[in-house]
C-alpha cells in the first residue's frame, strides 16, 4: 500500500491512513510505502533554490515551516509513551536538514547529488510519523528508508534507475525477517541509494515506483495506491461534467494515459507491475469503500467500449520543418530529431506527410523557441529545408482504449465528432499499438474537443 502526499497531509489524514492499514492488516501481509507529507517535496525544492542563491534567511523561514508542521502532526498522532521518541527522531532529522541547507547556502552550489540528499528529508520525516501513528493503533511497525528496505540504484541523481536484480534480492533479505515478527515495514517512497550508500531519488512522483518495485521483489498479490481521487477517470472532471471513474484498465492503456498526462502513475512506475503482472488498484483514501480503478494485465472491454478515456496535454506547440528538397532525401528526419534531442527538446508527437515535404513535431510551449533556433542552425541553407515555422498555444488530445485495435471506423468517429463542433484539427498521429489516437487543436478548442469525444463514445455511461 502506497500513500500519496495528500493522504498524509495532516494529523487526521495520517490517522486515516493508519486506520486503512489496520483494517486490512489482519488478513493480509502489508508493506507500506509513504510519500512526503503534503507538498513537502515542492517546499524542499524551493528551499534548495533559495539556498543555492545564498538566500539563507528565506530558506530558513520555509524550513521552520516544514519542521513545525511535522512536529505538530507528530504530537497529535503518536501514542502517549511514544511522543518523546518520535519527536527526538524528528529533531535529529531536522538538524541534519538544517546543516544540509546551510552547506548548500555557503557553497552556493547545488549538485544533483546534494539536491537528492536534501529532497530525501521529505520521506524520511513522513515515515517515522506514519509508523508511530500505526503503533498508537496497536500495529507493530518499523520505518525504513528505501535503501534500508534494499532498493539500490545507479548514480543518476535526480532520476536514478533501480538495479533490479540486486534490489529484489536485498528486499527479500531485509523485509522477510520483519514479517516473521509480524512487524509492518513502512518504507520511504521516492528515495533509495547507490551501491556505496549515497542517497538517490527515483524522479518526481517516484513513490509509486518504490511501491511497484517492492511488490515485484516480494511477489505481492496486489499494489494499492491510495490517493485523493476515485481512480482514473474517463476524462478530466473539470472539463467533462459527467466523467466517471474507470473500473478496469489494462497496463497498455494505463501506459498510454500516463504518457498523456492523466493524473496517475508515471509510466516508469507501471513497469515492474506490468512485467510481473501484479494488478494495481488506485483508490481514494477518503472513500476507501469505493472500488477505484484496477489496472491489470487483462484487456477487459469495459462493456464493449472501444474508447475508454480521453485526456489532454496543454501548453504545447507545433514545430514544422518543410522544404521541397526533403522529398526522397534520406536522413532529414534523423537530423531533425537528433538536433531536437541534443538540445534537450522533448518531442511528444510526430507526423510526416507522405509527400515527405514536411515534418511536424509537438513540443512543450516553453521549448518551442529553442527548438526553432536549433533547427534553423542545423538545417537551413543546405538545400533540403527552406522553412521552419512554429505555432504555439495548442494542446494534444489523446483518445485511448485497447478496443480501438483492429476496429475500423474509430478514427472516422473521432474526427467527425470534432468536425461537427467546428474545431480545427492541426495534426494527427496514431501510435502503432493502436491503443491511442492523438491529435492537436488550438488551446482554446481543447476542452470542447475533449467533450466531443467523451460524448461521441458515451464515456459517461
Ligand atoms: N514526494 C515525492 C514527490 O512529490 C515523491 C512522491 O510523492 O511520489 O515527487
Ligand atoms: Mg508527492
């Protein structure tokens, strides 16, 4: 069971999480993974930036806010006999945290290694509090860091990659004996360590990844992700009033949706679960009785629906490279993507017309100018390319469902629905998995396009 930041955001939420664990613990062997409390990770990032600029005063101010809020929760959740021990553990962590921030401020240097070390305090502070909350309810528990639980990564700080073979082996070694003594491990999400013990992080939102890694290592029956929504929705409920939670979805579909910005797990986090076919349940910690969304290996048809969900990525732009000399000239596409890649521009969608005279790429708005400049430098004046243009303020609409595979006419329905509302489609792509048809419309047309698809495929029923 993994609990996200909002599910641990204050004392009542913390107790609620512990009650959920208590409720399922007699019949199940549970490993708990905890995120940082509320927005702590974001605040630590702010502190890191302040410290790097040498603004120690502001950094300290934010720091004391974090410290105070954790202590406040701790005092409200710990049992009588345990408050002192918990508070002294938090005090110790807090002074280490202070020293770290001071170190960064003095050097005015923030490496990705020191940043990971600083961010690790979010989860290192939350886990002992959750463990103490559980003890207060009579559960035996033990707070562990990701490294203590056996997760080892490479040294790509900020987005470290778990070394799965050795991690899986170590996780067994570390966690099995605890279970033997009926102790529930409460593991920090997000953070792990290199072979030589330096603290690493698995990337933002990495707690889910910790949960799926531990589950894969231990051969868990299920992974439960406790969050603040009723599961994955057919569309963003702020855009579509009658959006509903999806009861079932396959790993393939979940992957497509997470690439396309649905508020759910990071694609990477799905990998260990997908590989070992361990079902993932996404549930609302405020309404635990609701069934939530079950992500599993089976391609259920959701009552014969070919399309299951529609999502939107905003703030993107289209960069188009064109030139009559591009026809039949091998290597132009390679040059385009190499240039974008080496300039750190992430390409979200690609299309090339069969005339071969244009190649369009969708990138984030903020990367559009950089992309255009880089392409101009690399491609203009060589006889192939004569125009590089960009349009900003667009959005990608992604229509997802495994039932689209091999079903004729889905694309026709999608584009007819959009055309009926007089929305102009600027670019289209279909992944070869056929689980996803994506298209680009202007920023202002995005919500209407989402509603058009939702209605056409009756997703609200
Ligand atoms: N606390 C980390 C973050 O906010 C990890 C997580 O919550 O999954 O990114
Ligand atoms: Mg978080």
